[in-house]
């Protein structure tokens, strides 16, 4: 509804006002393997159900077979319900623009590979509809476009997005939990968890409360098998007087509280400048690339490890042990860091040659230099705080190669 076109609209400040909304539902196959897509769309094909194997006992070969794959015949489309309401406005003779949206997305029957019970063996687990999620948030864009003078023009926009992600259902009674992929840091572990009432793929592990400084402190704390002075002191979350798997809890959210993007374009005579900056705030990263097996290279922080009472109380630098009876390497907030960052993603400076020089041969000639991923401001100690991943892989830093800084030179020619 373009309100500014109505007869009753007489504002001199607001040049344009439109109110809009939308609602719809779509199906999604989430780019799963083709054989499973056939099942969703009504076909009967699926992965090979068995493979041929044989076993030799003595000098005799006995033919046989094992189950090679499994199929989920109850698999269906992932259903996405999306709603959006917002408005667009322009002010000050269309120099200033403002767009705001409230959005909500509900996913029914989220598709991905769930965790299987160990008694099923090594059969590849088929895709499943493992639960429902809800995402809601606010998206605001503020823009300014004006000629400051005959020689200077500016076009800039600032985008702000804040959203909340929540798992609303897993199984019928909401008790099912799905773990993310395992990683190896000296022992096979999982970090992320999909559970009702929580953020999808949140970090699930132990909270820490510093280091034990002496034997008396170990004895007076909740029972912690294998703990000695210099080991990490884990938090007894459920208060039962002992540290075990029941004390695992939410130790981090991989999704940011908000993100921002700032795009700036300046034109001064024949020179143009473009800068794009991206901001992510409030997201956590789990540093999962650190190796804790014996005789492996360590981070430099190991030089600041606990070496005696009072040397340090930082749970990130416990005593070093080849045995690690306390299992200091277990999944805990020891490895969780603030992943907030500011990135200048792109800087480009160009020069357009005057028509008096180029009009005899060309309509337009422009040269430019560009830097991509120019600089990153962050407190994160890993390689790159901008980490991609799926539902159960967001914020999990497995040591992926960081984004490269790229320098480029180019020529734009219009004949």
C-alpha cells in the first residue's frame, strides 16, 4: 500500500511511504543426495540395500552379504513458512531512505542426517525430518544519496539485522537430541547439539571455574575423577556433588546477536571510491582445531601453563600432562571464544579518464585498484572469525583455511 499516494497524505517531510507484507509456504529438499530426493518426490529408488562380501575360514571361502545402506521411507519435504511485514520511506527530497522489516520463518520437518544409535553399526545414516525451528528478527536499512557539491557525490547505506533462532520441536515429546559431527583433537568428540528450546547447533559441554591450585582445593570440591592441582575445575551444574555428563550445558551460541553492513560510494570529479564493511557481534566460536594428543605441536600459550600454586588460574592453560587423567581436553568453554569481528571486505579506487582524452577512440575508459578482505578487527585468536557451516557446524572452527586477501588491478572499457 503506497500511503503517500493517498489524498489524505500531506507530509512535507516524508516524500514516499509504502507499507508491505507477505506470507507464503515453500518446500525444500535442502540439496540432499538424488536418491533421497526421489523418495521425497514419490519415487522408489534409494541407495543399494546390500553389498556382497565373503569371509575366508582356513582355506574355505564362504559367500555372504551385509547391509550396505538404509532408507527412511517416511522422509518428506521440508516445509518453510515465511512471513514479512515492513515499510519503505524516503525523506528530504528523496535523499534519505529508510526500510524496516520484521520477519519470521518457521521450518517444519528440518532435513539433515541425524545421529544414529551405535547398535546400527556402520550403515550410512539416511536423511530424516528431525524437528522444527523458528527464526524471527528485524532488518533495517538506512541510506543516503546526495550531491554535496558539483564535484562531490555520496551514496551510502547501513544495514542492521538482528535475529533469534530457536528449536521448537524434535520428536513428539521433545526429548530427542541430535549431536553434530565428531572432530578429533586427541579424542573423538562432538560439540554442537540440536535440542528443543535451544538455539540450533549450540555448543554443549562443561563450564569451567579456573584451576585447582592445591590438593586441599581438589578434596573440598565436587568429586572430579583424576583431578590434581593444576587441572581444570569444572562446574557442578546440577549440584549433585560430582562432575559427570549430567553437568554438560549450553556453553556458547554460534549465531550473532546482530550483523551490520556498511556500503560507501564516493565520487569526486573523475575519482570514485567504494568501501564495504561487515560487522558481526555476539557470536561464539569453538576452537576445535587444537590438538591435545601426546607428542603433537602445541600453541604458544602452553608456555604460560600452570606450573605451581598461584602461577595462573586461567582454565585455558592448565598443567601439561601426558596422561591427562582429569580429561582437561573434554568439550568445555575452555575452547569457546568471542567471535565478534569487523571486516573491511572490499576497497576499490577508480579513475575515469576525461571524455576529452578518450572520445576519439572510446566512450569510456576507467582504471581501478581493489583489495578484497582488506583487514579484520577481532579478539578471536584463530585464523579467521568468519566461519561457514551447516545447522550443526556453525561457529565450529576446524582449522579451515582463512579467506585470502586479494589485490587486483582492472580496466573498464566501453567502446
